[in-house]
C-alpha cells in the first residue's frame, strides 16, 4: 500500500536541508511524496528548488509586501487547510523553526495527521531568543510524532521535555548531506564551476579561491536589527581598515532593515564586497574558499565546520552548542569589540586557527536524509 508523505517548507534554508530528504524518500516506490512550498521567502526559495530539482506540487505563494508574523501565520493556516483536505497525507514533514514549520505542524495537529520534525530538539532555553524561532521549534516539538534530532544534545533536550524516547531518532543534520553533495558537484563539474566564477566576476574583482584570506559574512537575524547591526558594521569597518589585503565578502540579505544600513555603512570600504543574495551553489563556493566566517545564521554554524572553517557567531546564545563544545564555533555576540578581538585572534594566531579549523564536526556524516527516509517508510501507517 502506498503511503502519502507531504513535505511543507517555505524558505531557502528549509529547502536546502529538505532536498536530500525528498530525494531519499523517492528511492522507495511505496512512498508517494508531494511537496508544498509556501513561498515564505519567494525569490531565494526558487533558486534552491531549481538547483536541487524538487518538483513543487502545491505553491501557496503567501509572501506579500509589508508582511508581519500575524498576517503570515494566519494566511499559512488558512491556505494549508484545503491542501490537507485535498491530499489527505499519511504524514507531514516539516523542518526546523520557521513560521511555515509552526503553521504546518499546527495544521497537521488540527487535522490529526502525524508530523515528522526534521532538525528537532534545538534549544537556546530562551523563548524569545532567537525570535520567533525558539517558540516555533518548541511548538513543533510538542506536536511532532517523529523527532529527527541532528545530535545527542538535541535528543537530550527533547528527553528533558518529556518526549517519548522511542519517538526520537539521532540522524545527523541533513545540511551536511546537501553541502557535501553540492561541493562534490562543483568540484566534479567544470561547467558548473565556470558558471559560478562568471557570476561572481560580475560583483567581485577577484576569485575567492585565489585569495589568500577572504572572510565570509552573513547576517539576517531579527534580534540584530538596529543596534546589533550597527555594532556588526562598525566591527567590519574597523577590521577592513586594519587588514587592507583581507577581503570581506558579504552577501546582503534583501530585508531593508539590513540592506539599507549595511550599504550606508560599508559600501565605501574598498575591501568590503557587498553582494546581492547569492545562489546556494555560489554560497558553497564562497564558503569553501573562506578563511573564516562571521555569521548570525543557524545553518552556517553547521555548514562551515563541515568544511573546516572557523566560525564566529554574532549572537549571545546558540541552539547549536555542539559546535561551541567541539571548538569549531565561538560566540562573540553582536558586540563590535568582541567581534574584532575574535577575528584578530584568528587572523594572527595560527595555533588558534588550526585548533578551530581542525576540530571535530559534530553534525554528522552526510547520510542523515536516508536515515530519516527509512524511519518514515517503516513507521508511517
């Protein structure tokens, strides 16, 4: 008997991490897999869907100008109701901590459809940090029947919340699957590599792979809007001035809360390169070429250590403490002095750099997606 699986996601990070799961599920002929894209991040999502060859069955197109969490959450719930009624899935798969994941899990609960939560059990212990992600993943965790925890620490978090141990599966993180697949594809496909280099040449006057030292920056967290972003930009200006031969490459998020301030503060710096948002394959190329990474992203904390890149996280806490414990990641907050000090140390202390870059990656072996697919196949009734 064919079992119907509905995957629901809406942002680029979700699509990247769910792509290996989609393809793993499709290896089993007794599973019928449909994909519902909510379009929470429209343009950035479409790039990944095309790159990973994910056929979208249902496109909700919920993104509107000036959208806030009230309108987004309510619109998602209203649009998901007929999707569940028409498709009648045997299970729903959601990912992580987005508003799409929250709404999809809640819709499944309302329709009594079991939910599998990929990347389950991440916690900061602070309900409003990051906001709204910590709340979103906690609610998804209350609803989920299957919890696919990337690490043992994530499993321990769920056990502490009284989740039944038989419903928790330590799988590794699917972002490692996606990253390794893309890196191998770039390295083996000269045509793809040439396309990437040509795309970057339109915005950069150097090839990152030929640069002795390139620092990759990403920033998009709501909690860093305002003063946090001011502190981050101040640190980058100072570092770029002190290290004129070091390139700082910054793909700037489209959100005007970020883009307007970043361009106003950093566009005059010759060795700070402000890029338009890049495709996933270009990001992988940049990450592989980077000397170190400055970020407030959750996913990059997992991706960079997989390639041996030290990471300074511009947040006060993280739901991914494994990398901090392993030594691949250090928290510096959105504090200009701490960002500068941490970066200076890695640029000048070769022993510290070696220690961080060679630390064990705690996020898995690249086979998480197949583990998840096998569990779904034998568990869904």
